[in-house]
C-alpha cells in the first residue's frame, strides 16, 4: 500500500500543471475581481465594527432621518399641544392636503392659513384643527358651485375662488383672538370654555355666511335687501335669498354638530352657535346694505365686514351662554 502511494505521488509531480488560455482583451484584473476585492474590504470593515467612509455617510443619513421621523411622530402624538407639536402636525397635514389647499387658497393665503392652523392646534389640539379644516372644505366647495355661471354674471370670487391672506385673516380674526386668550389662560379656567365657545361660534358664523352667499348667488331665484326687502340682483351687498339663507343655516348646524362631536362644545352650546351665527349674519347683511360701497365708507370692504360678522357671532354666543343658557341649565 505504501509503495502504491509513493508511486502515485511521484507520477503526480511529473504531470504538467493545468493551464488556461489568456484573453488579450483583459490585461488587467476583471471587474468582477475588483468588485470582489471591494466587497471583501467592506465585509472586513463591518466585521471589525468600522464601516467604510461611503457606508458611514449613508448610515449617518439614515440615522438622522430615523431620528427626525421619530421626533415628528412624538410631537404628533403629544397629548398636550405645544408649539412644536402644532407646527409638526400642521406641516404634515398641509403637505398631504396641498392639492385641496391650492384649489381654495393663493400661495400667500396658504401661508396665512398655516399660521392659523398652527395657532388653532396649539390652543385646541387636533379637535380644533379638524373643525377649522371642515369649515375650509365646506366653504371651498360652496365657492366652486356654478363657478362659470357666477363668473359670467360678475358675482364670483376673484381668482377662481382662491382666497388670499386678507380673506383668511378676515374669516378667522375672532377665532384667533379666542385661541390666544385660551393659550395664555386669560381669566383662568372660568373663561376657558367661553373662549372655546366663541372660537366655534366664529367659524359657524363664517361658514354660514360663505355658504349662504355662494349658494344664493348660484341658486337664489329672488334676492332682497335686508333693510328694505327691495328686490335686487344676485350678488348685491346686503342681499339675501331664501335658498342661500337655508343653505347657510344647514352649514352652520353641520359645523356646530362637528364641534359637538369633537368635544369642543356641548349640544346646548351647539344650538347657541347656530342661533348666534344667524343673528350675526343678519347684522352683517344690514351693515352691508346700509354702509358698504357708500360715500364715506370705502374702507368698509368685505374683509372688514367679515371681521365684524364673525366677531358678532362670537360675542353673541358668549353672551347667550352667560345670560340665557347658564340660567336655563340651572
């Protein structure tokens, strides 16, 4: 057995080694070899616990992104609203809802709405924000109704109904005041719910005003001046129609119901908001018919009238809660 093994060993040494043909096209090592060496170095660096420079940058970016997402989610889920969580939530929702925002607002209007949304979230959390979002959706939808017909009659909102910052401020001024008073706890806990009620009522008033105006211009068969009941063309300042008034009443009722569902107000307070909105809208129509576009009142434009309107809605609701609802509940 030993002699056989020795013979095989001697014979193997006499064999010429296997040779493979060389291809002149590959004078340098193949790309696969380079790739193999690169991967080997990477694996070696990971096995040593020290990533390569390129992988280190990627890992650093991924870690930073993960940290940013984690921080954003923490802010979104914060139980008590803060300015940071308000900005984070508002930014996320504005990015996701940008198509709808662009349809209803100009670029500067979106900027103003962002400030409003941030303030609202800081004061009343997600529930308050959803209330304002519902107002925006309803108002935008009503503005777009029969847009071409309203444009032909010259009564449509400018820029296809895309409202600017003055309109946003004019529609939310009273709500912003209530939000600021709530944030800084002016008057203490005794006034907290009053400011919340004023906030909800201001948007119930504005959504009623917007819907009644836009639906009245689209479907109103006969429009009357609020002061003299004289028949006037659709779109006249201070004019009212049955169709528009009913639509505005339903819109106010719906938004008040949303506020009640979200826990912002109680059912009796929701009824107060609806009633206050109709009183304020009647007052706005009287102001528009009596003073707007009249000599000496050129400053009384739609934005100023809007501020007066929603302020009336807030004040009337608070007064009704204090002097009527409170005594009735007792």
